[in-house]
C-alpha cells in the first residue's frame, strides 16, 4: 500500500479503490459495501487534511462517483503547489509526493479536467523519473506508471510530433536528430557523445511534451595503494620452565590438593606496535 496511512480514512479508501478497480475488470463487488466505504471516506475527510490523504480520498471517491467528491477534489486543488509551469501534490519527501501526485493525475483524468492542467502534473512527475523509467522505490514507480498510462490514453487525441537536434560547440560536423511520435513515444532514444565540447546544444520543435536526460560519465586515475599504517606483530610462545612447574605443584599441595598437569599449557605473549 502507498500513500498517507496516517489519515483516518486511508485504509477504507484503499479498500474502495480495490473494489472499484476490480469491478471494472469484471469482479462485481457488493454495491452496499462500496456505498458504505464511500460514505465513511466522505465523513472522515476534512479541509486542511494532508495533501497525500486528500489525493488518496479524491481518487477513491472519484472512482465511486460519490456525490461528495467535488468538495474533496476542490480541497486537493487548493493544496497543489505550482512552480515554473509545473504542479505537484506536496508530501513528506519525494516518494510520498510522487504517489500523491499520481493519485491526483488519475483523479483529474476521471473528472475530465483540462489536458493542459493535467500535463503540468505529468511534467513534474516525469522529471522525478530516472532515465530507465523508475522512481526511488517500487511503490511510487508503480503508481507513477499507472498514472502516466492513463494520461497517455487520455491525451491520445492530442498531436505528438517532436523533432529534436543535438549539436556540439567544437564539432560542426556532429549533428544527431531524433523524432518522437506517438508510435515511438515510449521508446528511450539515446544520443552518445564520446567527445563532448564546451557546450551541447539541444533544439526542439513541433508539438507535444518530452523529457530530456543527461548522463555524464568520466574516468579518473585510480590513486596509488598506499598503506597509511605500519603494523608490527611479534608472536612468541613461552614454555614454562621446570622451576615454574615445580613451584605450581608445590603451591597446589600446600593448598590441600594435588593437581598435576601432564602437559602444562604454555603461556603466550604477543606484542603489537602500530605507527
């Protein structure tokens, strides 16, 4: 499970989402159970709740077509943060924020919000993904991929045709072109630059939204293997002398008991010096 589990309606919202999504796949859940779950979520969601809890509740109520969902969606929209053309749902760290933003995207898609408004959330979420298409954990990655898949289906009627060109400042002959259309939008296009210049120029034209990643690797000299400590160990085995053995036996007799060792255990001595 993902999201804000501290919210009092979180577990019921998860159950409601499960019942509604299973219902869409052919498993008919009890209508009364779904109605009771939706009513419980509505009663326990308040304005000012955590943004993650609002996003989770909004998606659950939207799936259930609950009459009170509009209030929760409005509270969710009021908690959204906007920065430089991108929107996201704030959370306690990037993991929870990505999950909450994914729930918000799926909620707004179900409520048929403006595609440009939803795209601003998708752009923020896309920047959090690695070049391999994953986030920090498997949990937020699953939620993000589900939201992006729904967004791709929702925005399928919008045109996607981007032409990108990569050039270098010190090599006029280097010119790589990449064209992104709907049939290859999910394919990761790579442009390898073995001898980069002082500047790398990327130009794009057309319609649609794409994500650009830079992976920069370099080699450095391995430092010499220098031992910073000088450790000297002297291990010496000392065999007890005959005098020491007789002394031990004599003391044992004086104490009232006779105990003779056939093979007395040797003493050991070890010196360790570190500089």
